[in-house]
């Protein structure tokens, strides 16, 4: 399966559920399960969250401008490839797409 990353005018791309690609841990080409990367839950006790919360207390309100309108019409989709033999996860660089579909 070849990923065509050169075309920028892609509206929707269909990606197969499994891909045969190189695994650096196995040092061979193996079958990889494809999934879309999703951000994890933010920790409430992280230093940045605590600092931001402290800045909002008292008079003065928000310390930096909140972005109201989106500049981009698409999001970058990153693929996560999981090796079927060793379980190592590889990230494929994100591409701007309107829709990415994993085909069964």
C-alpha cells in the first residue's frame, strides 16, 4: 500500500485497515494495524494547567486572546501503525485532509 502524500487537493482518502510496512523493532516488513491518532485527556494537575488557572483568578480576566475563528478548513490527520508481531506503534506524519476513512 502506497500513501500518496503529494496531492494537496484531496477531499477524502480511504486507508486500508492493515498495511504491510517496515517495523524497526522486528527489523522486517510486517503487518501493521492502522488507526487514527487521537489526543489523550489533559491532566488537571499539570504545571501549565495550574499556572493558567492561577492567572485567571482575581481581576484582569483572560491573559491572552482566545482564538474565535478557525484559520484552517482542514485538520492534520496522523496515522498510528501498530505492529502485529511486537506491538510497537509507529506514527505516520499528518497530512491535511477533510476526511480520512479506514476501510475494513
